[in-house]
């Protein structure tokens, strides 16, 4: 464990970008958890006297077409955006890693069926498939989560399959088998925990993409409904005001979205360095 | 013999795409039948009577068993019938075909843009590791995948249309003061050239540039990253060292020897790039009010025109399979090693 922290310290100090990304991540988490306490104004309270005001000391990010404070709305939206992405990634991680491990461990028909399933999902342009799923299952936030989870499933299943496959006949697994453990028990207690580190990298790299996807879906009017504050829908609402010069409506939620995605991508790269130093680029 | 080997590989690859197509058809069938509630009630509209619902159920074949319904669905697809769009009243296939040129024109120009930026950038970064070009490449690669396309698009509109006034208003394929050129290919720029009308060509190109650059910026990142990686790997190989030691010119080593070998992994990445592109196309079309199939799908989604949406999903998936197939065949043709074994 001491070794690990040494390596962690090395990775963080070697590449300050990872440190910044870590700091940014913590900030996002704090905002997501304490958002309602931190906001200066009610994010849903409209004020007819203060519509479309540019950023000022009172309203850092300006006000929107209904006089709502953009800063408060951007802050509040963090929780919803992260919640959608986290639940989607959690579902695809759990289902994907289980399916992938079974395929990698048992091979044969299990492998063929899981492989066919992931190939079929990958045969679609993923964002388009997500649109189709939401259209078929109904236009709700839960379905945005499921759709995002389904399109990310193949990535987890593939990583899990490879990771399990290379360890299936490793010496420590054979030793455990010789000690009388059943196959499923071997998979659950010996192999599965060992593939978690590479999966963590996948999760972090995938989070950014999940956030982008969910925001993209709400940008085209799926899932989240107004007046709920969410980054994608806020950019969509602000889009109409860009051509008349009211840039702050779309810029700030868009920038928050970009920052969150950027943070997860950098963090993923950092985690990869931490876990697998050989694959550094 | 060599030609035969390649031909056989191409035919084999064509065969491999059949399961994907079957999978796609099954998924879209399930999606069209998984409508919330009873599809017959939905299609019958608000003023439906039990008789009219039953009539619609029979006309749609919904009273039959699932396997029978599936066979009917496949039979309709085979004749190019994707159903009728409720919002426009026209067959979905017709609607999609009419809008396809607009989307293709945008996507192709975006692809040309992203390839012409990503390849030189990746090559430059790989030949000078850790230089400023390499850092720039790394920055662009990370920023490129983090930027939501709708956000980039909107800010290009703000800067180039509102602030600087260079760009025309981001509404559609052609400013309303121009008439669209006589249709030949459906690509406004090419049609205008065929017509010999340079003014319309300029106007169409001006409308096209911003959305294409927006879309291209997003796909630039994976391409540049792959080019850099592939070039780095090739440049460190023995045959490059030998070529250099033999005193060949730098450009010969770089382009004739290294780049041609690096091209193969880059071609493979193009498949993933197309997946991104077809998805982001929808978002870019919404930002720029581009009258392509993506806008059609969004309009259909808003009015709950599910037949149209699923027709769109199916069309995009088949297009994607076709694109991947083309890439793989190109790969087979480009790779000198393929087909030598037999």
C-alpha cells in the first residue's frame, strides 16, 4: 500500500495536469452535493424586471429570458448531470462487467451470445441508437439513463472479457480451483477483483462521454424538461439568443459541461498512468 | 493469385456484415413495437373508437403473432417501405432520401476538413515528439473530445456571425435571397458548379463552412491521436532506420515509407469516427437549422412521430454498416500484406 501511495504521489507530481483534474473533480463533487446550499438565488425563481441581463456583480453569469440567475442554475444542474452520468455508467459497468466476465470465463456459447449482443449495439452509430431507445421507451429522464447505459455497455463487456480471459488460467486461479472452489466462486472472488483497476480507467474515460451524451440528448429535447436546470437544455434554451448577442445564456452551462467532461478525460488519463505505467502516451 | 486472395477477403468481409444487418433489423423491429402503450391506440389518434382501433390493428398487422409481425416488417423493408410519417404524411423512406444529400454534403466536407487538419498535425507531432507541435496536438486532442459539438457550433455562430459578421446567418443551406440550384446530385455546391452559377456556389459554401468545421473539430481528435500514435510506432521500426541510413531523402522516408504503413491503423479509426460523426450530425444540424435527416429526426421526436424516428435510426445504422464495409475493403486494397499468404 505504501508503494501505491509513493506511485500516486509520483504520478500527481510528475503530471500537474492530473492534480488539477483531481482538484476539479473534488470541486464538482462538492457542488453536486452542496449545490442547493451554495446558490445565491432560487434557480427557478423568475423575475420579469431582470430579464436577459449581462453578467454583473449581482448576477455573475447574468440572467436568462425569464430573469432567472444563470449562475445558480449552472450550479444546481451539476447534481442532475452528474447523477445521470453516474447512474448510467454504474449500470453499464455492472451489467457489462458481469456479462463480459461470464463470456471471458466460460467461453463457448456464452461468449458467442455476449459477443453478438455487443456487436449488434456497436453496429449502430451510438448517439443515434440512444435517440431511438428514448423514442421507443418514452421521453423521461430514467430512459435517458437506460439509453446511455445501453450504448456504453459494449465497452465494459469487452474490457471485462479480455481481462478475465487472460487470467482464467493464471496460477493463482488454478491454485484456488485445486483448493476446491467452484467456477462461479473463482470468478467472483479471484478473477473479478483483479480486473477492477483496468475497469476504473474505463469508467473515468467513459464518464465524460456519458455526460456529453446525456447533455446531447437533452439538447435535442429528450429527457429533461424545462424549467429543470440541466446543462444541455440550458444551452438549447440559450441557443436562440446567441444570434442576438446574449452569449451568457449558453456559454456558462456549455463551459460547465465542457469542464466536467475535460476533468473526467484528464482524470482517466492520469488513472491509466497510475495503474498501467507502460501504456503512458 | 494475389488478386484472387484479395477478392476472396472482400467477399468474406461482405459476408461478415450480414449478422450485423440482421441484428440491426431485429433491434429496430423491437424498438418500433416497444412503443409505450398500444401502438394501435396511438396511431388511431385521440378521436378513436374501439372499431377504428381494431381496424388499425389489423391494417398494421398488430393482431398477428410476433414472428409473423417480424416477417411482415422484413418484407416491407425489402421493398424499401419504412412506413408513413404521421407528422408529414409522406413515406419515411421518401422523406429521408430527400434530406440525405444535405446531411451527406455536410458530413463529407467535415470529414475532408478533419482529415486535412488531423493527418498533418499528427505527422508533425510524431516527427517532433515533445516539441510545441506535439503539445499543441495533445491539447487539441484532449479539448476536441471534451467539447460538446452543440457548444462549439453556437460559439462559432456568436464569434463569426454576431461579432465579426463574416459568416452568413446560421439558418439552412442557402440564404433566402438565392434560389437553390437545379437538382443533379442534391449537393448544392456541386449543383451550383454544374449550373455554372458561381455566386450560388459561394453562398452555399459559405453556409456550409461553419457547420462542417464544427462537426470536423469533434472528429479531429481521435484521428490526430491515432495518426500520431501510428506514426510514432512506424518511425521507430527497423526499416525506417535502414531507409534513413541508406541516405534516402527525409520526405521519402516520411511519406513513402512511414506514412503508407501508418495509414492502416488510421483507416481502422475512421470507422469509430463515422459513428461519432453520424451522431453529432444530428446536434450540428439542430444548431445550424440544417435541413438534413438529423433535423427531420428531431422534428419527428418532438411530435412523437415514432415511425419516422425508427426509420431514421435504421437508415443511419445501415449507412454506418456500409461505411465500415467500405473502409474494410479499402483496407484490404491498401494493405500490401493482405492476400500474400495464400
